[in-house]
């Protein structure tokens, strides 16, 4: 337990020195929406310009409301924090509202991440949009 606290403090300092603001660091360390959903209504995958990948799992009520979301991510701290923030932005919203969420909305929640990591926010948002569009296609919505 002590080791975990120490390593998380060291990780925080490293991320902060690299240009990550506190909310972005919290999202990265907590990883509260990482994983998968059994019986998800939609599973979609996307590859970023850096070659990293994300898989999104969506649980959607009444073909409209986003009830739950999880991401599986092979990517950096920027990608993980952005994806976790994106979930907070779309959970409980309609699928059409979620399609209007953009990179700037996610950046506002994170407050700051290093400039060279901005494309990682794009990957998180594009993956989310792809999941919803794939779902709409499948259901002919
Ligand atoms: Fe590939 Fe961030 S997701 S560098």
C-alpha cells in the first residue's frame, strides 16, 4: 500500500512536470472507465495517427441514452486521461448530444496536457464518435 502511494506521488510529479494539469492527472491515475462491458450494445475500435489503439464499449438505453461506457486503451497518459474525461461528458446524454462533444470540450475538462499530446484527445473523441456512428448504422438510426 505504501509503495502504491509513493509511486502514485512520483507519477503525479512526473506528469505535472511534463505539463499535465491536476484534473488530467486524476483521470489518468484513477482510470475509472477503463475496461470492458459484458453484453455491450456496441464495441468499436480506432487507431490513432501515432499507431496507438482504443476500443470503446457502449451500453445504450432505449436506443438513445448512453448508460455506460468503457475504453480499452493501448496508448499514452494523454490518451487515457482524455478518454476518461470523454466518458464523464457523454454518460447520461443522448447519442446525438455525444456526437456534438469535440476535442475542445475534453481539453477544457482536463485543463491542460502537453501540446504534443493534443492528438491523443482527438483519438479519444474520434473513437467515441465512431462507436456511436457504428451503433446508429447498425440500428438504422
Ligand atoms: Fe499515441 Fe498518445 S495516443 S501518443
